[in-house]
């Protein structure tokens, strides 16, 4: 009986993933979940940008720190996103820092 219930739950989960596909990529890389998002002209963003050698004047949108990609199946380090998922034009330090980030709507 337990095996039948487990099979049903697995099938239902697979169907829901297939029914609502997640586009987990942007034009510039994966959809990211960042630990913090900062306005491009904030003190925090200025500090982050200096660490990755990006001129503040080149940034016109949000700066993300402690970023992780969100996978298509909702697993991995970016799966539980405490901030809005974002697409970033540029990523540094293996996607740890995102520059010119804009929010995206996942699963809509």
C-alpha cells in the first residue's frame, strides 16, 4: 500500500513540474537568487563593485551579492529564495556577484 501511495505522489510531483515549466535562464545566464540586492548607488553596492573592479558609473540597476543559480527543478542552493529571483547582465566570481540585476517572474 505504501508503495502505491509513494508512486502516486511521485507521479503527481512529476506532472506538476511538467505542467508548469520553469525557464531557468536569462539572456546572460541562469536565473539567480541573491542573498542581498542593493541599489546601484548604495554604499553596499559601491563596496561590492570595488571588490570585482567594476566602475560604479557602468551600473544602472541592482547589484546582487551571495548569488546562486536557481535550477529548473527547484533544487540546489538557490531553491529557497529569500529575495526576488533576478537576471543579471554580468556575473562575477562564479556568479557570486551579479551586476545590473532585474527581477524576474518565475512560473507565471
